C-alpha cells in the first residue's frame, strides 16, 4: 500500500487568473520604465561620447609628451644623430643613419600610424627623414612640405618651453608638428590631422556625423565645407579643459577639451542618429511587450487544454510511485511523449551516469597531461641560467653578446607564454628551437653546435608546440659532458605512406652524445612510461600523451634508437595537417 501526501497549493486556473491581473500593472510599469530608459540612454549616449573623447585626449596628450621627450633625447643624447647631420664621410653617414633609423622605428612602434620624424642641420642644410611618408604626395608637394616645415621650425621663437604642438596649414591639408633644436641641429615630429582623429572616426561613422578640429582661437581647421552646409559656427571657448554639449539646429555638438595644446575636437552628430533611434527602439519594445502579453495568454489557455491537463494526469500516476518502486509505465494520457517518458527516462539516466564517468576520467587525464605540459614549459632554473649568462657577459663587457642574448631570450619566452594553440606551423617551431639552441650555444660555447634542416614545403605543416624542444632538451641534458663537443641535428622531411606522397612528415632529432642506455631504450620503444625522478623524465612521457590526445591513439608514431656512429636518435612520424 502507498500513502498519498497532498501538498497545499493553487490550481492551474487560479494561477492563470493571477497572471492575468498581474500582467496589467507589469505592462504599465514597463511603459514607465521605457520612458525612463529613453531619458537615461540619451544621457548615457552623450556621456559615453564625452568619456571616449576624454580618454582619446588623454592618450594623445600622453603620447605627444613622450614624443617631445624623445625628440629632446635624440638631440642631446644620441651621438649618431649628430654624426649623420655633420659628417662628410659616406660610410660613417650610412652607419649612423641606419642606427638612428632603427632607433626611431622601435620608438614609433607603440604609436598610431602617421607620425613622421626628421632631423635638420641649418648650417649645411642637411635634412634626414627616416620615417615613411604615409600620405599620397607628389615629389613637388613633398619638397614644398619640407620647405614649409623647415621655415616653421627655424623661425625665431620668443616663447619659453612648452609641450604644446603647432599647426601647419599646407594646401587643404592640416598638420600638427613639434620641433626642438640645439644650436644648428633640429629634431621635428609631425602628423597629418586625419591620422590624429582616426580613432574618433572609427567610432563616429560618416552616416552618424563627422568630426571637425578648431584651433585655440576658434579657427576651423578641418571639414569647413560640411560646417558651412550645416550652418555651424563654434564659439570661442573660455576654459580649455571643459567639455560642452549643446544643440545647433538638427545637430548635437560635443566640444572636447584642448588636445596637444593645439586643437579642440568638435563632434557633430545628427539628432536623429543620437536620439530618435533610441525612441524608436523603445517604442518597438513597448509594442513587443503587448504582443508578448497577448501571445502569452493565448499560449496559457492552449497549454491548459492540450498540455497541462495531460500533465496533471501524469502527476497523478507518479503519485502512486513509492520511493523503492521502479518508474511506472504511464498510460491513459493523450500525449504519446508522456507514455514513453518512463522507459526513455530510465535509459537516459543510465547513459548520463556512464557519460559522466567517462568525461570525468578523460578530464582527469587531460588535466594531468596539461599540468605536465605547464611544468615542462615553466623552467625557473633555465630562466635563471639565462640571467646568469647575461650577468657574466655584462661583467666582461660583451655588449653585443648581451644584446643578442637578451633578444633571443625574449623571443624564446614570448613564444612559450603567448602560444595557446594546440598546433603551430613548423616554421614557428623551428624558429623557437633555433632560439633555444642559440641560448645553449652562448652558454656552452664551442662545445655545443647544432644543425636544422627542413625539406621544402614542410614549413607550413602544423605540429604541437614545444614538441621538438622536448627531445632537444633531453639530448642536451643527457649528452653534453662539457668535455667533448656535441652536435644536435634536427631534420624535417616528407615521408610517403601507402603510396600517397606528402601524407606524413618525419621529424628526426639526432645527437653525437652517448645515446640511450639499453634499459631506457627498451622501455621507450615498448611504450612503457618512465618513472619520474625528482621532477625529471616527464618530458618524453608527456610528449607521447599529448600526441595521442591531439592525433588519436596510434596516428602519431615515435621510435627511439642509437646511431651506429654513437649518439641518440628520436624519429617522430606525424600526419601532415
């Protein structure tokens, strides 16, 4: 016998009536909220543009202060700049120009495209421009632009030092420039106005409005014709740091703060684009709420008759089920799905239980493999060895070697920490292992050398990252005795299989060391995992697990052998992806 437990509650009819009377105030409240949202979105839209302009102004000012400081350092601290402006020796000029060019290129990498720097000597009228011309100018226009700039920067100035940039009008183009000089040497940076406001143009689409620039005294610098068409004039601002928002005809104008000490950004937006779209959107939302209410009530009555009533019968049948009984067979309903629910539910629960177990076990295996992979990547002692090597070079004043070691080490760790892909091109992996072996070569000197060979066409095949390094690192660790020179050779070639050319690639890592011991070699070729010892011996085992996870069991093959001439050989056969 079973006992019935009746739970106090409400009938479906009662719930439907309650929902009906609840929906009316909800609709009214939604309309009120919509009105409030319209007002809020208007304010937020304007505030968002003001914040964007403020952030843009701050970034531009910060960038130009950095450029100012760089120009001063270029004149006062860079001997190569003085040399290329003064020397009459062509070889000396070319050498100094190359170093100055590289120095400027590295500095300008972190700035927007369009900044152009040149050096000028007013005594011998020598001008050197290492940066690219980003505008389409004819040769005559370029000569005139250079002439205008030289006239501007060499003109006598009575004002004291300021970070503010100046305006140069050249035809229909507007430039902003800043120059410094010491004696007859001048350093100048300039940029077209269009490049300066490009970030704002990316936000303000042409159909929504446009951007104009005005000088400190209110002179319009850009988009004069558009301003005339819209009958817009800008009043002179009394406070250079303030943001002003006002309406002018059918336009909304946001006037920004002074930027670079040279111009004010003026954002002109169509009112329809700024406001009416929001209103239209909210009106559509309000209609949508009413439509949803109608659909909801219709659906409720339909569901009551065709769904809820069979479900009530379904629940009554379930009420006969005690805690220890099997799921009963549901009958006497008008829904076939409910009649089939019992058997499907039991099958589903069994499948879910099995699936959870499988997923859990695979996830544990994957996490273990990834942890080993991370441990393989993060080598504190290797990083410290690199720093010690650089320190030793510094003590012996090997400055070129320090520069090379620093760059190689930087590229090595950038590849390690920024690589999040499962597969990378062979050319990237080869570049990485080249950096790794260059570091080892700088550490061990003439006792270590390497060779890398890749057959044509294999450079774009994708392989797991850090795969080759794992075996190279193992070879260095177990082969380099510091007594006899060691050579590590890496070969990558196509390997045909089943008559289908270019189906697989073969990677071989060979060394001239002492090779594998017999017991280790037998364990590796028998696919017997090596027991970790003090955090070691996880590299090869982890590499094999990664290949099985990425390609599937048996799709990637690794064989280990000793060379007749001495030394170890690792051969990896991978599908060409």
